[in-house]
C-alpha cells in the first residue's frame, strides 16, 4: 500500500514527497529544516510515547538494528507520571 498518492491514484515520487513536506514546513513557519524523514521520527516518538513495545516499533519502522529504534524511547519525563499510583 502506498501512503502518498497523487490525483491519479499513483504513487508520488520520493522527490515530490520531499518537496511537499519541505514546503509544508516553510508554510508552518518552523525555524528548522523539515524533511520527509521527520515523519518517520515523529511516528517513532509517537508510538514510544503511547507505550508501544520497542521491538514492535523496530519492526514497524523496518529497523534492522534495535539501536536505531532505542532513540525514540528517550522521551520526556511525562512518561513516568502515574508510574507508582
């Protein structure tokens, strides 16, 4: 399944996706460069914040090495709230 498709329901090229994401970052006024790979990072952080097991995130993102996934589990201290209630 292709995530990004055009008006003709065909997959968009990597270059087109990169351009769209970059332009969206500019329009949003971010003060850092936005690139398509940030979507992958955002997905990893989101899943980790929801408490999804690191091995599942590894498989979902297609990481061969768990060390590439572990970075997403280094989150804010909010993840500890309610741990001992």
